[in-house]
């Protein structure tokens, strides 16, 4: 009797498992089933806001569902990101986070979410190169002269950032770590507020986004010594990379990417990644981003997950060497 029951139950279980397995792809094919929201955990106007609006409009055109862009600024992206972490895991609410997402665990002792476990990485959307800039009157004319000056004058150099905990801040700390140069960090509430002091020479240098400084560089108000990416950028083709300029192994940027709440079905995540990658490869979308100093990326959820892990490891090492403690 018992053996017979097992024989009857086994086919039922197999059928149930097969049905559940089929639901995943079917759910992805019908997704989205209602309006979507892309939360931008920052104020309007920045790179992640531009990317979100561009991707949202193209998704809406393609899938026939409205995509709302919801700017929830505050706490270096934590407020908006936490909202998405606690949203239903169905793929209809996403966050487009910046590189501060990988740095926040090093700056904040108790985050309201787990940086990795609370989310399903969807796709890296873009990279924004940083540029090492100085005042036109600064005595060093290139990176090698800057490093020589810094080593000969410990404590005399200062570097500005758009605020503690962002990629510009940690790029300066990485520079200090790799060169052994003693520099003073001066955080501002946004990069544009630092520019007057930088142009006047009151601040020695700054690692800022290409989008933020390209106009001043082209106008001669700031001098670009190097870009922080592995390749030169089209907007400033004559500016060498950090490696070319004399500091091999130095590479950093600020970036953006889409996250879904943990538990979002993998077929839905895969469809979101594929559609976003398709959008970023469209000539008009690509050109719009490039014109703003933003380089589109795309790829798979697995690639973005590995990238976030790599970023967290890199910045954790920098924070440790700089003596930065979470508060």
C-alpha cells in the first residue's frame, strides 16, 4: 500500500515541478504586466538620472507600458535604494544606482539593507570616466611633475571631492595610496561647488567626472592631466590615461547599473538585462549618452554581479589603507 502511494505521488510531483519550471519563461514573456518604476536615488540631472530616463522611455516604447522615473535623493543613494529593496520582487520596480552603492558599506555602519543579498543585479548601464584636473596656474604641467611635487612637499597638496564616500573621493584616496603622497581631502556638497576654489588654485586638484569638467577644460579654466579609465575618452582625445601619464595600474570611474529586489524571478531579470543592453546599443541612445560624457555598457546579470563584488573589494582595500571607518 505504501509503495503504491509512492508510485502514484511521483508522477504528480514530476508534473508539478515541470509546471513550475515552465512558469518562469512564461512569466518573462508576458512581463511587464503593469506600469514600471525606475527609482533614481539622486536628484535629477546627473548621469544615472539621464540613463534612467533614456532607458525608461525606450522600454515604454518597446513594451507598451509606462515607465515612471522616481527621484528619491538622500543619504548617498541609500534612501531610494532601500525603497527598492523593500518593493515587491516582480521586476516592476527597479533602482538605477551609482558607484556609491559599492562604497556605502564602508561609510555607513548600519545600512537598512544588505548591499548584495537584498538585490538581484540586472545590468551595468554605463561608466563615467573621471578626469584629474588642476588650476591652469598650478606648477605641475603633467602627472609626473604633480607626483614629484607632492612627494617633495608632503601635506601641501589638497584634493576636492563632491562629498565623502563617492567615487571622486575614493579616487583621490586611491591616488594617495598608490603614490604615497600625503594630501588633504576637502569634501564639498557637489562637485560644481568645488570648481571655483579649484580654478582659483585654493584647492590643488580634483578627480571629477568627465561630464562635470569637460566644458571648463575645453575653455582653459581647468587643466586636465589624465583620465582615470583604461582607454582615452573621445571627448578629450589629447588627454592621456593615468597609466600613460605615469601611474600604471590606476583605473577608476563612476558607474551606474540597474538592480531589482532580491527574489525577482531570474527569467524576468534576464529579460530586463537583454532589453537594457539592446537599448544602450541603439545609435541614438548611445550618441545621447556619449554627448554627455557617459559611456554605455550593457551585459548580463552575472557580469554586473561580479563587477559589484570586484568594486566592493577594491574600495574596501582603499578604505582600510586610508583609515576610513564607517559611521
